[in-house]
C-alpha cells in the first residue's frame, strides 16, 4: 500500500502591507487570542499532504487547537484518519485535484476571512480559466477572523493562491525573460539561430540569454520542481542535444496574454494555441537539496490584509466607517479596472486600510505592489508620481541613464562584469543593462529618486548639497559591501574546515551582495557625474510647494465615503 507523501510548506505571502512586500509564513507569525500553544508541540512551518485528499467537512468541525495541531504537528497529521477521504494514491500519480483541495483547505483553515467577504479564498488557475467556483464549496469558518503578527497585528481579508504560470512570481519571471530574449534576438542576425540550437551553445553569448537560462535552471529538478508533471517535463530537457519545446510554449503563452507587449514584435506565426490548458497550472514547487534531506514545498499567495486586529467587538464600533472607506476605495479600483486591458493580471491589491487610524493607502502611491509586468499602469510608486509631476517618466530616466553610461566605457565594463556573476551565483531575479533602471525603481526608491532628480537637472550646474548626499549614499553601499563580503568569507572558511553552514543563508548573502554591487556602482557613477559638473550656488531658497489637483476618481471615492459617513452618524 502506498504511503503518504508529505512535507513542510513555505507559504510566501505577497501582501498589501506598506513596506512588507513578501512575508514567508511561519508559526511565529500566527496569532489568535483564543489559541494557546503547548510548548514544543508545533513545527515552524505547516505540513501538507500531496497524495490523499483532506476531508474538508471533518477539518471544518475541529476545534481551533485541533486544526492548528493537524497542520503543525507531524504526529497528529499522520494519526487523524478521519481527516482524510479516499485512498492513498501512488507517489508518482499527478493528482492535481487532491493538491488543489488540500492547499485550499490549508489556506481556509489557517487564514479564514470574515469581512468584507466570508471565506474569500481562491486560486488563480481557476480564475484564469473562467471557472465560477475558484475556492471550496460550503459555508465554513463564518464569523472567524484570522491574523498575521509581524511588528504589529494584521487581519486577513482575501487570499488568492497563485498557481498559474503568468501570476506565479517565478514562472512569470521565466515568461518575462523569454520575452526579453525574443525582443533582443528579433532582427539581430548574429543571434537569429538562438531558438533553433541547443541551449548549451548559447550560454554566455548575451546577457539576455544568461538571464533567461538562469531562471529556467532554477525551475529544473536539480533546484526545484513542479507537481505538474507535464509542465516539469517541458522545463527538464536535454540541454546539449535539442532545441527545447519550452521556447515554443513560452512564445504562445506570451502571445495569448500579450506579455510586455510582445504582440507588437511578432511578425511571423501568431498562433497562441499551446495545447492543453493544464500546462498553465504550476501546482506547488518541491524544493530540492534541503539540509537533512527534508522535503520542502513552496507556494505563493496574494494576501490582502487590514492593518490592526478586526473582530466582532471592533466591527460594532467602526463597521459603518470601514464600509464607507471600502466603498470609496472600490470606486478607485473600478476606475483602474475600466482603464486596464490586462484582466488576467491578478496582482492588483485592494487598498490597504489601517483600521486603527481609519486611514487608506492606495496602491497607485505605494511602492510594494509585486506586479512584474513592465506596463505598470496601476502600481506607480511615490517617487515615480512625484517626478511625473515635473514631466519625468521612467522612460525619461532610462533615456538619460543609457545616454550617460554609453559615454563611459569604464563604467559599462564594470557593470557588465557584475552582471556576468548571475550564472555563478544562480541569482533568481536577473538584471541586464537593459533593465537596471526598472529594477532600481521597484526596489530602491532612494537611489531612483536621485536618478530622477539628475534627469530633471541634467543641464543645470552642480549642487554641493546634492553631491554630498550622493557621496553619502555611495559610502553606505560600500560599507554594506564590506560587511557582506566578510560574512560570506567567514561562511566559506567554515565550510572549508568542515564546519556545517546553512547553504540557504549563504545563497541569500551572495544574492544580497550581487544587488548591492549594482547599487554601489550606480551610486558611484551618479556621484562622478555630479562631481564633473560646473559648480553653482547650493541654494537655500525656500522650496516651492505643489498642490495636487484632486482627480475625478478621488472626488468619486470621497463622495462614497461621505455618503456612508452621513449614515454612520
């Protein structure tokens, strides 16, 4: 008889909490005022079974303590026969139905939602395919709130498991890198045979191919694999003997959803029929090479939360005002949706509401939305908004930056040397000269702020105060560089002396050093540009204040808030 296939699972929560873009859920982040843990009984991460379906009715009837014990205590997981239904399937059986059921049961149990919609837990693969039912059947956990505790308490309001290839963070990165490579190859005779030759022959021929290749390698069985055997078979191929079918599949996916406007580039076959829709299902990731040979799974979940602890008592006091705030925000979201053609892109959050302050942070002014697409029509961060008021867009900054670096061969060579380290370190989110500005805009607002300001002032004299800030920024990255290098050297020295080290921690340090090297080079380059300008007066004039005009959508949002506010009196 087959045995249960199970392991611990890392749930990556992509949140709408300002400043907390991604949180990996663990037991220490679980909070419920009614739950009292017995010392030493629970694991750090929850467990998930793959090859036998959970009995959702039984689990829904458990007490809170029994529910948490079932998912965090291995002995309880294996001993609760009543928590399962059906037979144990063979380990090699690709049972998408059991995996879908078990992940959704786990999410519903750990993170039930009660307001504004009860049990608002879905999966993106079913949404993408137009299914009406994207969660679990049956009324469950109504009246229950769930919380996240991470430097404060937050209340879950909606969850969406990202299990399709264009919304899952890592697989979407693969599609994006393919599109970048396709655009680079198109019309370039030197690289026109890229998609018809074995991958090994293309290695190190271009930054674009290296970026694509490294993301692909990270999704192969040597690093991690998908429970969707069909998809994994496409990704795992003989790199030396064939031009893989993965190229054709990714092209058709990119065409169907017009990823990064690829339809404007395609002049040949525009067929987007990639065959079986099940290839879009990413399933869950199985992580390889874990220490102690422990199996570890991984999923990504879009998690929308309220700031603060919401419960029935608090709802009785603020429910009316909260409803008005939500309705006002909803009008903004509907306005954005009306002006958005990409309804497949699920990574758009509802506005973040801090219930303690009854304050809303809209995501057209927040900086932590995880959307990866280069067309960021609803995820403009504060820095970008600020400089667009002065007539500077991301394209302006890119044009200025590329003009300057193309005139500086020394900097260009240094940057290319850093970028070539991507394959050596197996960096997940790869960069090239072509996308450095986008990355800095999304991940380092202060450095992008300096770049935008220099774009605005490119024809003006130098400012001593600003030059000092640039140099101070450079020194900060330089100091961090030295600190990271010391830590990495210490860990490598321990490994050489047969002292056990955490390979995951070492990889994280290498990645952090890689990105910090880029910040270091760019900040030094900005300082040198400013330093080479003729000096002017540093100023001391009072800065102009700008009054933003209220847009029609803000007036509409406030109209809803006022309407409900009158009802609350």
